[in-house]
C-alpha cells in the first residue's frame, strides 16, 4: 500500500514541471515548418551545421494574435558566440527600413514587410533555466509581437555564421504534446 | 517512517502543481502593451487577440510565465510604434 503511494507521488512530482512546458518540434534547414497551432506554446529546435542555413516557420492565423517569441542557445562555452537572429515577416506587414532589409538573410518577397527583427545582440547575455529540460540557455529575451491575420513566417539564421543548436520559443502557456521531447531526448537536451 | 514519507510525498505531489499554477498579477509593462495594441486597433480599424497578456491571461498562471511576459511586453512595446509619426498616447513610454 505504501509503495504505490510513494511511487505515485514521485511520478506526479516529475510530471509537475511538464505542465508548464512548451510542445517541442524539430526544424530542418530548407524545409518550411508549418506551425500546427500558433496559439499554443512551442519550443522549436534546430541545428546550424554550416552557419549558412535559414530555418523557416510558417504561421497561419485566423486573427491578429500577440505572442512572445525568443531564441535560445544551450549555455555551453563553445556556443558563447552563437547568436542566431530571427525575424517575423509576411505580406502586408510594415515596410522595413533599408538598414533592416540589409540585416535580413535574404530579400523579402514583393509585398512583404517586417513585424519584428531581433538580431540577438543583447548585452549582457541573459541566462535562462528551462525547467522541463533542466538545462540552462542563453536567451535573446522574449519580445511580444503581433502576428498578422493570415500567413506570415519566422526566419531564423546565424548572422555570425556560427554553428550550434538553437531553440525558438513561441508562446508562454503549456501546449501539450511535450512528451514528444522524449522521442529525441539526446537532441533536445544536449 | 514509510507512511510519513508516503504522506509527505503525496502532499508534495499535490502541492507542487498547485504552487506552479498560482497566479501572478499582470505586469505593468503588459498593461501598457495591451492598452497600446487596443489604441492601435481602434486607430487602424483592426482587432488583435491579446488574451495571453490580459489580467486573466495565461501569462499570469505562474511566476515563470509572468516574468517571460513582463519582459516580452517591455521589449515589444517600442516595436509596435516603430516608424509611426504620431503614436497614440497609450503607446508612449
């Protein structure tokens, strides 16, 4: 009788942080990742291997929607200079300045504008403890952005051409499906 | 001893998720962010879902989310009006 109680308590303690986790997914360069539900929170992982990659997340909303977005990098010495940038771009968004256009990894399609450009140059670089993975990350700091109604994209690239993992965080509340992280724990957690 | 451990463990197992779900007040930065978005919506004839950031939104379900949203709103507010000649009063710092 006592052992099942203790075991149940232990399992519940382990699961508690999961209630606040983002749903994980893997991004691949050259493949547009359609965000299944932009209104829940996501942790989108990717890996720069050449430093030249462009990762693209496609968002499709039925209304204008405000959400926090940030990019994070595992807190490891070899990634100290690894600062992926990201931008929210799409049709009908505000026209970027010349300087902003020059900082983007490629030219915007005709009629596209920019809702947010984060070059991840913040100093000092904040450190965040991700409570589900139990790992420290450097973060660009979250920024609240209004995602437009209809289609838009989040572009992630490495301005310094550095290699290494990154995590794009979208949202704040739990999104469910976080146990998928166990499908590829060695990638997500290390 | 085992029974006390079990009871203690069970209490923690109930308490930890409850504590994690304890609410936090809406950050001042998000009050300003929500007000600014509303003002811009009125100006532009648009409508924006800011539910996350509102007082009863998911931002405030716990300390971690509250900190994230507070920072997000502070950083996002200037971005809302970048390039505007006359931002609404609600959007001014």
